[in-house]
C-alpha cells in the first residue's frame, strides 16, 4: 500500500503534525477546506444533537410505552443504542478537530476510537440482520411468530450482535497498532480509521490488508445476503396475498428497516468495498460524514415518521405531562 509521508493542507497541516507530541497522532480531517470549518462545525453539532435526541427517544420509548414491547421494537431499541455509541465515539472528536485543528491524539485514544468504531459497525450489521429475520418470521411464519421470536431468543440475539464485533475489532486494532508508524503522524481523516492509519505505516501490510478485506466481506456481505434473502421471501409471500390492504400493511412494516439498510450499506459499502485505486482521502471523508452523522440522525426520523405505533407512542409521551398535571 502506498505510504503518504506528508499530510494534506500544505505547511500548516505539516506544522500541526510536527508540533504535537512525538508519538501523538493529529487528525487532519477536512484540512483541505479551512474556510468551511466554522460552518462544518455548526452543521456537525446540529446533526450530532439531533442524532442524540432521536436515538435516545427511540431507545427510551419501548421501556416507557407498553404498546412498544414487541420484538421488533426491542431490536429497534438496540439499533438506537448502537447509533448512540457510534455518534458519541466519532462526533465529539470531529467537533474538536474542526474547532481546535492540530490537537494531538494519543495512540491509546486513537486505538480506543478505532476499536469502538469497528465494534459498532459490526454490531449494526448483525442487528439489521436480526431485524430482517424478525420481519421475515412475522410475515412468512405468522402462526409460529410467538414461539420463534420469544423474548429470551431476542435477548440472546441482541447480546450476540453486541458481542460479535468485539473480538474482530480487538484483533485488528491490536494488529494495526503493532506496526511501526513513520514520519509526521497526520491522519487524513476526522477519526481514527484503518485506511488512513495504514498510510502512515512503514512496513509490509499486505497480509493485514488481505485479512481486513476478508473480514469486511464476511461481516458486511454475509449479513447483506441474509437480509436480501429475507426480503426476497417476504416479497414472494406479500405478492400472493389476496388483499391489497394486507399487502400494503405487510410492506409498510418493512419499509423503515429497508430504508435504513439501504442507507447503511450504501455508504459503508462505498467506503470499505471500493477498489483501492479509486481511494481518495478527501472523497472518503465526505462519504464518511454521511454514515457517521447523517445516518444516525436519519434512522430515528425514518422509524418515527413511517411507523404508526412509534408516532402514537411519541404522541402519548408528549401528552403525558399535561395529563398528570394538576386539575386533570
């Protein structure tokens, strides 16, 4: 893999990389557009706050409203918690990079951020697959839904989704940070990711890259195939339904999840599965903004706007203080 010795952004970026501690990294994300830093910081903060508020509401609603105790909302709650963890891991560092460019990041902090990013992305892949399985059983095996999608099985599946990303992330994080890093430690990104860190390594990383690609294909492609298979079978069952209203109701229960799947795989696939020759740090940063800030913000909006039960629960939550006040 080609080694980039000079950070982007000209002499200023190089000075940032040199003035930090000898072992510290410097995040140079969006250094090529210095005039837009204030605007990007404002926009990033707004998206971050919306993502926090939306996902926190989605995570709390199933515990506050008895109408949202179905397995579908249990998995939705887990997805919102993953999005919260991901946003809290990436967005504050992005804001700090935009507001205080050149601030050093210790190798331990960088490794921890990479570990959490890889864990969250892997967990989200598996959670989206579990949600597709839930919809498949609900539509294609409705008579067996209660037995197949029990609370105990849902909890085991959720725990497996959360824990599955940890060993993969741990192995690749430790492996990557065992390589020697050379020259100015300017990371051409706004968070610690594998590709920009690899460009600073002065060692043969071909075996590591091959394993990363294999793991990426397994973690992303296999769940995607399972999701696609589930929806193909759902579509076949829906097309055989005699009632148009029944078909519309069945499809509407899947629409929100399908939109989120398209958003997630559309952005992460472009970044992680594109040919190496077409890799551009600047273009990758732009696409990364969509799945680090935009997708976590849009997910709760998609589920709340397209789901009648969630909208009804939000309405009941908003009316609750007025019902419990004096004189009611």
